[in-house]
C-alpha cells in the first residue's frame, strides 16, 4: 500500500500544539496508514482502530500548550487507559500497544518536520524546543497506556485463572455454574449479582445466579428477542441499562426487589451461535467502568469455553451410559438373531403355505420357548379362521377350533383387532397364553397362538423379539400364499391356453395376435390360409413384412387401437395376398387391445372373416337390380307413347255419333283400362326416379293443404260411390310444397285405405299442426297389418292381402306406399304407420312448412 501524500497547507509557522489541532485529519490519515502496516491491526475495522485518537490528540495539544506557557496539565491517564483497555480487549500484548504509539509519534514528527521545512527553514532552536516538549508529553502518555495495559492484563489473567480453578474437579453444570458466577462476582467490586441464562431453542432459561437465586428457583424464562436479555441474544452484542429496577425492558421482578441500578449483559457466543446471556447487576452504581465491562466480557468468554467443555463432558457421559446399555441389548439381540436366522433359513426353503406353516410352528414354537402353539390363517374374505398346525396340543383339544368364524370371541379375533394378546390363567399350575397377529403391510392375515407352562413374564424386549419372529413368519406365509396363487394361476393359464388353442383351431374365422411393436406372436391356421403363408412364416414379423400390399390399410388401424385403447370393429379390408395372387379379395376385420392384469395393453388381436364370396354375390345382385330398374324405366317410358295414342283414339271414337250402345261400352272399357295402365306406368317412372335418379323431384310453391285434401276427398268419394271419406281440419295448414306430388300422396294413401277396409266403414283424413310441422293422418278400420310386415311396408312391389281379402280391381303394382315415402322424403318430412286390431290402421305424415329434402328445386 503506498504512503499517503504529505502536502500541508498552512498560513505560517505553527507551534506544535496548534499544528496538532490544525492538521488533525491529516495526522489521523497518516497514522491510520502506518498502523495498517502492523500485523495485529489488519483485521480490525477503522472506527475501532482509532476511536480514541482524536480526543488523545486534543489532550496532547493542551499538554504542549501548557508546557509552552509553563503551566500544569492535570491528569493524563484517562485517554491512554481507555485505549489500553480497548487493546487489551482485542488481545494485544505490550509490544503491539507500543507499536501503535510509536507509529503515532513517527506520523506527528514527520508531518511537523515537513511543515517547519516549508514555513520556518531557519528555526532550529524553535524546532528543538517543540520536539523536546512533544517527546516529554508523548512519553508520559505512552507510559500511562502501557502501564495500564500491563496492569489490566495481569488482573485479567488472575481472574481467568480463578475461573478455571473454579471449574476444575467437576463436570456437573449445576455444581460448576454457581462456583463460576461467585468468582465473577468477587472479581468486580461494585457487582451485587451475576446471572447466567442458557439458551434452549428460542428461549433463554435462568440456569444459575449469585445474588438473584430466586430467578433460578422461579424458572424464569425469556424468548429470544424479548426483554433485556432476549434482545442481547437476538442482536448478539453487549447492552447496558442505567436503572434496571425501573426500566420496562427488564421483565423479571427480581431486579426490582433487589433495587438494581446498573445492569450489563453479554452474549455467550460459540462462533455465530448464541449459547446464552450473562448479566451483572449493581445496587450502588448506575454505570460500570470500562475496565469492569472489559473484565466481565473476558470472564464470560472463558466461562463460555468452560460451559461448552462441561456440556461436552455431560454428553460424553450420557453417550457412554447409552453405549453400555446398547451393548447389553446387543448381546441379547445377538442371541435372538442367531435363533431368528435358524427360523429364517428354514422358512426360505419352504414354498407352499402348508410347508411354511409346518416350519413356522416346528421352529418358531421352540425358538420362542413355548410349550405348544397353533397357526390360524384368516380367509380371503375375512370371515373365517382355518387352523393349519397345532404342535404340542392334543388333537381332541383343538378339533372344535379347526374352522371357526372370525368374529368368535377368542384370542385370535382380539389379536387381529387390537394387536398382541396376553392371558395368564388364575388357576394354579396353569400357564400363560399369547396370540401374535401376522401382518403384512398393515393387513392381518392370521395369528400365531403360543402356550407357556407356568407363569411367564414378558419384558418389552421379549415382546419386540416375538413380534419380529411373527413378522418373519407373516412374510413367509404371504410368500407361500403368493406361490400357491401363482401355481394355481399357472395351471389355470395352461388350461386356458389349451382351450384357446382348441378354439383358435376350430373357429371358422382367422385369429391373430401382435405384440406392441406390431410383430406376429400367435395366429391360427385359418388366418395363415387366408394370408397364404404358414404360421411359422408369420412369427416375429410385421404386417408389412408378411402382407406388404395390405400394410397401408392395416397398420393405421393397429396404431389407433394402441393410441386410444379402444377396439376398431368391422373394418373392410381389400387387396391381394399370396394365397390368391392376382385376385382382389375382401375381408371383414375387427382389431382389439389385449390387456394384462394391470390394465396395460400387452398385445393386439384381430378377428378376420373372408367375405370375398359375399362381396361377389352382392355385386351380382346390385347389377341385377340396376339392370331391372333401368329396364323398367325404359319400358315404362316407351309404353307411354302408344298408350297415349290409344287414349286419344278412344276418346275420339266416343265423340262419333253413329256408335251403337255396345260399341260405346267397349270404347269406355278401353279408356278405363288405358287410364289404369297409364297410372301403373307413372308409378313405374316414379319408382325409377327414386332408385336411379336420386329421389323424386319436386317444385314447391305456396299450398293450402286443407284445400288440397278437400279436392282429394271429393275425388275419392266420386270414384268409390257408397264409401264415406271424412276430413278433419285444424290450424294453419299453409306451406311451400309440390301440390301435384302431395295430391298424388293423398290419393295413394286414400286409395290404400279404401282398398284395405270393409265397404261399410269410413276413411278419415285428419290435418293439424304439431311442433312446427304440418301433420296428415289417414285412418281406416280395416284388419291390422301383421307386425312382421310393418318394417317393409314402404318397400317397392309389396302388396298385402288379408286371409279373407282378394286384390282390389283398382290395385296397382305395389308401388303406392313406396312413392308416398319418396314424396315425403323429397319434402324433408317423415311417414310412419300404426296398426292394431282395436284401433285400426293409421298412416301419419309430418311435413315441414318449407321443404328441406333432396328433391327440392
């Protein structure tokens, strides 16, 4: 570190005492740099290093000024003694104290010499006189400081020696602490009481006191951070009160009763940890001297070390006693461990529950020193106890206990519910009985019963030992149960696998399984034939390796099953396989997950049905039906032209005046038959439009269905003289529909009702509004339609005649109801039928007011 600059600005030559006052900051700066070069001061903070130096420089200036004027300068010891005691508190020796004063002398003389060189170069006599006076004053100050340091150090060493002697010969804190505090009390004259508070967690507890014993007797406690002593512990620094008996920070009445004035407290520190607080009080002084406080801190520091040693010794004694007790337990445990190892070794060789039970009672009864024993296992449902083994007990004595309900009032039940049960008979020469529960992971699975001859005492260690043996037995029994269950499961799995093999080889469908990496792991012969490869050629291969042409269809379905965990049912797969190269085949496949006991997907399965023949048959039927419908459409269309010519010619003949009665009758018959044929051809054309043209086309416009139905009713009554057709109208029946098609619909339903009801009955048309729809009902009182035919009544070419009915002369090809359904569908509506013996037959049509069907244009 570089020396600080020494430039001093002064108006003229100054005497040394004026120089000390004028250039005090520069002197302090230069001295601080010089002292920092000493090893003992490098770790100290600046404020404490020169805390007393400004006052010391002022005192020295006054001394120099008094000497210059030939006057006395009074007492010199106060400032040097304070600094000496501060250094003593920091652990300085005499050489280190002298070093600080030597550095101060050097700094003052160097700076004053520079001042004189610039302001009074020729004033040698003045310089020598000033230096002589300065050295005299400085020597007195240094001598006072060093003497006080030596005296204080000697006193401290003496007191610390007494403190150490007080602690010799005892390791008991309760004996040691009062002796220690008495030494501290005797070492400081104005002190009347010394109290020690030791920390226990966040609380300070009065542990020992001389002069205020009532604090210890009353168990005085104070939380860290509260009260006078609590704040000392929290802030980790000494604190002082001038009137403790009246200060609100003092929370105990002991100081008030004693009339304590001055109170000084110091924390007991071990590194950064606060061990407690030591307090000294005085009834005669309000403030302790610096020397007393420094001495008290030194004694507290030594006491802290001694207390730590005493605490460590106490802990060592307790640890030694605990180790001796543990050693005794260890010897007993070694004996029990050897016996337990014998039981454990035998249990490890037993596999089934029966074998384990035999070992448990053969070995455990002997190891536990019992005369007899029994082993009862709780059934899976927890309702029964089954007695497996009873060595040492006569069979006649336990026969009635071999199978008993779990709620029977017995030691077994109590052991399961409450834990180990002990019972000692009051009959002379009778023994003791013990029931130990067998538990695995908190679950009771049974009980070991032990009987002892004569009275028996069970200490805590023996109870623990018996429970350990019971725990080993429980683990072995649980393992035996698991082994038995695994054996049963393995046998069951083998049987199930055999049944699965039989099923897979006999079912007429293909069955296969993949692992989660989509490799074949199992398949039946049927699936192998479908794929055209042997089962061995599938094993361990993926779908793409076995059937590359079908992989793009199958793999996404398998991945979907893996991702969703849900089956994919009835998916049609088409393509070629090695079984039929060059031929496109069709299969119906269902893919599903196979889960393990934990619910995780372990495999994927498939059921495959070859539907190639069905697809060929369906294609043949489709083509046949399409040909038939196209043929009917063409024929119906081509028949209309000659039929129209016949009607025109017949109507022209009726207008001839020279026709006789027989000729007119014949012409009318021609017209009637032609009109009937025309209607049949129209029905065929509508059928062809419905099947081949995407539905019957309609042209909606504003229509009042009530008016339309009135016209239809009049036409039906005119065509069937003697039959009554009723019309019931309710609500607003207007909407946008194709009037011609609705007329055709009403005529078809009306004719159908008239054709299939007796002549003496009536037919009813009922119109109304329902949930935003217009409803049309056509009802007749004819015989009911068989329930098995209701589902197909709207299919084309279906005509029904009852047992006592013959086809109506006006009946057509069986397309009327089919056309009705097509017209309703074109308008976006629905049609249904209800038919019973009691209520007759009703056809119900529901139409939206605006068509939303596929036929609207």
